[in-house]
């Protein structure tokens, strides 16, 4: 990352990748008691707060951090059971779920699974050699997979680009294309469904934080590609 962008308060590669990884994990599967305890401990909450500040979404993260802090006075087993029920209602079903976390559902006129988005994401995974664990068991256009792809693209960009502006610009452009082509066209509507239908503060807050982060990252990538003086960076 160029010094000009760092001095302007831009998030670092590690912070961007870590936040994508964290949010991917939140929506990948139901939380276990161990996973919930790890999310709620003081160290994790502080790390998440720092990531939110570094990535410019401190306000958007407030509700989620408050939800995690409130867990100190709750029965963890009961909370995890409540979260599991809400996860199933929202993201699994019966039926398609109230907010299915799949791009195809939100980008096809009939809200069907296994649409063109699935083919596109599957091909991207193959072409990049990205492996999704067999235990995951969901179609590749799942939200958690798409967030994991963004993490991969961010980390790949740093490895390939470094301080070489043309290469780095090409990597930023690839990240922006994926963000605008596969996440932002549907995640805001999905987040609205989670806000409307969610029974727990946790998933409503996490969805709201995710939407805020995607929009913030889009703004940052566009600014990065424009260059520190507002000039386009050639790729």
C-alpha cells in the first residue's frame, strides 16, 4: 500500500482481510458454545473494535459490540440455542429461509437457487485454485464463500502488488469488480431481510455491520484507484 494512502487513514491489508474473515465466519454456520464464548471474550471484542476503527466502520459495529458485551450476563447455552434457531429460520429453512444467504436468490427474478451467480463463483474458485472445505456443504454463492473470496483477493493483492503501483492498482480493481459484481448487488437487500425477520440482535447487528463495511470498502477502493491526488492509477 502506498505511503500516501496509509497517511490518509486507509485500512491496512491485514485489517481488511481480517474483517472479511471474521464476517465470513459469523455467517458460515451456526455458532457453537465454544465459538460464541470466543466471540464474546474481552480480547476478541477489543480486536473487533480495533478492526472496525481501522476500517472506518466504528459506528456500524456499535450494535454488534454491544450485543457481545451483553452476553456477560446471559446463560451461554440458552443464548447459543436461541442463535441456532434464528440462524435456521433466517438462512436454512424450513423452505428457503427468510433471508437465504445466496447471491442467486437475490439476483434472479424468481428468487431461485443455483442461478448464474453460482456458476460464476464456482468458475472463479476453480480458476483461482481456492478450496472450500467439503464439510461446508452449501452452494458456492453462499455469503460466507463470497466474503472469503474477498479476503483472498485482498491478501493476494498485497502479495502481488506491494509498492508496485500498476500491479497494486490492478489488484484493487479486481477487488472492486468482485465487490460491485457479486456482493453489493444483493447484500443490502439481504441485510434488510435479516433486519426485518431476525429474532436475535446478534444477526441483525452483524448483517448491518457487514453492509456498512462493504459500502465503506467500496468507497476506499474507488479512492485508492483514483490515486492520492485524485488521478486515475493505470493498471
